[in-house]
C-alpha cells in the first residue's frame, strides 16, 4: 500500500513539474502604513497590507511600463482590480513596525510569476502597445548531433610515403680527378644498393611497420654500400680515393619519409534540421510576451528563393546587411538570429545550447547577445528534444521579450536618436546656410537633446539629435524645410533613423550619398 501511495505521489509531482519548469519570477517591494486601532488590530493590519501591495504593484508597473504610467487614471483603476488577484501566498517577506506617529508600518516583498503578472496587465488593458505593434523578425536554425567523444573518432585516415633515391652519379660527376673505372664501380654499387633498398622498402610496407622496417633497411643499405665499394677497389692510392668518393655518394642519398594522420571527431556538420522545434516553441512564447513575430519562413523563401542559406552563412557573409534592409522594408523593427544545438546523450537524455543576438533594425542598437545551456529527459529521444526545445525557447522568448520592452521603455522616456545628413552637390553649404538650418532644428518641438555636430563641410553637414515628439520625425523635418526659403528644392529620404536631405533635390545627390 505504501509503495502504491509513493508511486501516486511521484506521478503527481512529475505531472506538475513541467508547469513550473519555465517559471521566471518577478520580485518587487512596497511599503504600507495605517493608524493603529487598538480595538481592531485585524483591520489595522489589513489596511496596511493593502496599502503595501498597492505600493508594490505601482513599483512593478513603473518598471515595466514607465514612470508616468502610475499617474494615468486608467492605470490607477487597473491597479485596484489587480490587488485582489495577488493573494498572501505571493508575499514572501514582511517586517512590521511602528513609527513615531503611532502608525502600523508594513514593508512587504511580492514574488509573482513574470508571465502571470504581464497577463494581468494585458487583461486590464494597460500593457504597453508599442511591443504589440512592433514587428520582430526572428531567424533560428536547429542542429541535432551527439557529444564529441575523443575516444571514438568518426573517421581516421593515415597517409604514408617513403622516397629514397640515390644521387651518387651526380656527386661523382662533380668530383675532379675521378677515373672512369671508379665511376663505373660506383654506379654498379649504387644500382645494387638501390635494388636492395627497394626490396627492403616493399617488405616494410607489406609487414605494416613503416617506420621501424624502413629505418632498419636504410642501415642495411648503407652497410652494404660500404662493403661493395671497398671490394671493388684495389689498395693503390688512386683506388683508395675512389672508395672515399664512392662512400661520399651514398651519404648524399635522398631519404624522405612523409606521414600524415587525419582524425575526424563529432559533431558532424550535417546542416540544420528540417524540423525546428525551438523556433515553433518560440512562436508560442510570443503570445505570452505580447510580441509580434513575423513569419520568417515566408520571408526567408522570398529572399533566398533558389538556395538554402544557413544563419552561419548569413552571419559570416556579405548578405546580412541586405537581409536586414529587406526586413526593414517589410516593416520589421527588431531583428534576432540564433542557433540551437541539441545533443543526444543516450538513454532518453539530451542537452543543448542556444546562442542569440538581437538588435534594433532602425539604428543597429544591440538589445542582447547571449548563450544559454539546458538539459532534459524524455520517454524517447524525440520526446527529449521536444522538452529541451521548450526550455531553450522559453529562455529566448523571455530574453528577447525583456530586451525589447526595456528598449521600448527607454525610447519612450528619453526619445529616439536620429542622424541627419544635409548634402549639397554644388558645395552650397556655407556658414549662413548651416547656421540657419541648425537653428531651425533646435526649434523642433519634441527635441530632447543638444545637437551633436559630426561633419561640417561645403558639401556635407551631419548632426545627431534625440527626438521625443508626438508627430513622426519625418513631419518635423518637413516643417524645418518648409520654414527655410533656401530649401524650396530640397528633398529627403528616411532609412531607419538616418535622414538624408539633398539641397538641390534627391536625384542630384545620389552620388554624394553613396
């Protein structure tokens, strides 16, 4: 009976475990106080607790939406609706005290699931809408492989060659005073030695011990050569000189041994998997984080219709900039690319890494660049990969979601940085023209920074500024041009956060803007 009860408990825990695997928790602190009522302590504590929870939720909303959100009447009403849904189980710390004015003071810390809190904001209609309307192009490849095992190579190739050629003829020809009889004797000794070496070398290859057999054969050849040269010469002075020349010729033999060993280990570069579970799970995460993901499959097939290009090729090739520009034309505001690598560890276990990089398409501002590792267990290798994909996708969705929301909030508070380039094909940017133009830029309603001048020549004036206005920045630029009679022929184009203005018209400045 106990074993059956234990089995039921284990199954219950296993069923509940996946629900909490992906939980990311938010913690925020608040403080509330209430006048102490000696006749009703419970009412005092309840009033202080509600005030503390209200203060904590205000802190969370300010961090997620912006500092001005708490002053919005709609947000204040939403907070009152959210408070009853944060029960006491989410309060993890409290330390009550009494102040000098006889108030009951209760500081608390609330811990709540990130997605749960964001869904509360969505339900009340106060979640940031900029994230929902901003398109995200996410490209991800998934690789399936096995761990690299240095004890078990996939392939091992050995290449061996041995080149041994006697050069005694050239040596003897160069020697002065050598007789024709001595030359003939040396040639005969060399030829005999070469035949012996060839037989020894073949025997070494046949035996399979290239280095040891080849080395002993060389010693035998040298000894044999010395004996033959001595037996073919007499004991006269002239014959002794021939023997010395003959020995020298064998010392100058060409003896080259080449040995190459190539070992190939895992993982095997088999290319991205056709089934991309990580990307599919990432699309499911988009709804939870209120993000607007584009259909990358359609976009990818449109941009690369006749070839399959991996993200590895894209990141290390010249196509990435063109790809991002095309994404901008399609309406993407954020771009993310990454790889998920899954390794089958055997016994229905697996682990994997995901690497991502994301940035704003408008100004190439980096949002995040990180790598993360997870492990999983399943009922089969495929089930293990699905569980692992959910974990990796959860990390990616959470990281991208937070990065985009933080970037959007910073832009909403501080404004967006723009780069303005004024060009003239006829060197018409004199001092008075530039001063008048910069003065009108400083009068833009919504300017939130000083003008940071980068370039000032007769053909180019470049400046950087931060704009936080209610109308599109292109409308603000149009107002500046309309206010200057000298700009009546000027035209401009916008590429992300770069505005290029041509004094003589767009067509006259194409060469300058390249």
